[in-house]
């Protein structure tokens, strides 16, 4: 199942709803989306993982990188 990335607003917070598999072929889309959100909304976002049924080591590594990106943006 290909990764779906939904986006909606809840009380001024952008919520990314991820559904499917986060793998080597899909992880770039997640990082690009997070980079876009940081540029647009700063650190006012959250991610939901309820419907992620698989994540490989590349996906996990990139999530750590994305988390670090958000932490650095919050420190500015």
C-alpha cells in the first residue's frame, strides 16, 4: 500500500495523517512535507501514525532526522 499523507487543521495546528507504509521509496515525500510545514507554519504541526502499518529502517532514520529539524526550528 502506497503512503498517503493527509493534512488538516485542528485549532490552528496542522495535522499530518500518515497512512500506509513508510519505506525507502516513500520517506522522501514525508521529509518534503515536513520541510514545507516548517517553512509555512513553523513548528505548529503534529503527525498521526495510527494508520501506518509498516516502517523500515530508512523510514525510521528519516523520522529521526525530521524530528531534529523540528527541534532546531523550535529553538530559533
